[in-house]
C-alpha cells in the first residue's frame, strides 16, 4: 500500500462578490489597520505632524473609526511611493 500524498495547500480563493480575500476556512482576511502612533513610529514623525498633514490634505489617507484615525498599510505605501523625488541624482 502506498503512502497517502500530503495535502498541498491551495491559494486562498476570493469571494465572487467581494475583492476581500478569503482564507481556507471561509473567513475574510483583512489588512490590519495602523494607529496614528504606529504611523508616527514608522515615518519618524510626531503625531502632531500627522494630524496637521491630515487637516491640510497632505499625508496618507486615513480612515475615521469612531474618534480615532486608522491607516491602511497599502494606502501609506502608495502615498510614500507618490512622495519619491523625481529629480535625477547628480
């Protein structure tokens, strides 16, 4: 009798009605949200600067959750990419 082959995990399917990926149990997989403290630490900027950027429309887009701000990592990464200096280095 030959041994049973090990199960090969398949990629997580997506729901046909949503762009949110679904894990193998059928539960949605969401991107964790960053707090303003997380973002301040990542960017090396004070919280006050991040609040000013938001007020002036300069920083990454945030999500208002109750009285708190949250940031999607993908939004922050896209914003950072848009901040690249386009000048050629000397």
